[in-house]
């Protein structure tokens, strides 16, 4: 007669073989629950990475680390505008990269920026 390793009792079915007790099923469910938690945690990490890649970043948080083209939002007294500018060495430039983007109070007016991410294959 086999003794169940989970509960210490014999659970023989009518054929004389050891049958599973509820403790075995509980262990299987706990294993599956842990697997699902790991999947969920990985999905959350992927979502946050993708979200952070596409979000508008406040200039108060940081400026771009690399030179390149970025979308910026700027605010004046009457409107909010978004445009594309080039960023290099801590300065914003027009698209031709030769003329500094200098508008009155530019540093205060540019509120957010985000990388320009084109669809794959573009």
C-alpha cells in the first residue's frame, strides 16, 4: 500500500493503485498559479518598456541623451504647438541643423519631447 507524500494517508482506488489526493491537485494548481504570475510580470515589463519608448517626456524630467530628431511640444500664452526639432549638445535646432531654434523664452516654452519612432521598414 502506497502512502501519499502530501497527506500521509493511503489513497488506493479499487484497483489497488495509489490514487491522487487533494493535496496533489493543490500543488499542481499552485505551480500553475506561479507560472501565470511569471507570465503576467513579464507582460507588464514589456508593456512598460513600450510605454516608456513612446511617452511624452517633460523637459523638467530630463532632456534627450543622444543627438537626433525629436517631436517637441511648446506652449505660449495662447496655444500649444508640436513640431519636429533637432537636438544636439543641449540645444534645439531647426530641421536643417544649422540654425539654432531661438524663440523668446524657448527653454521655458518647450514643455515635453519624445523620440521620433518610425514604423519598422521605413
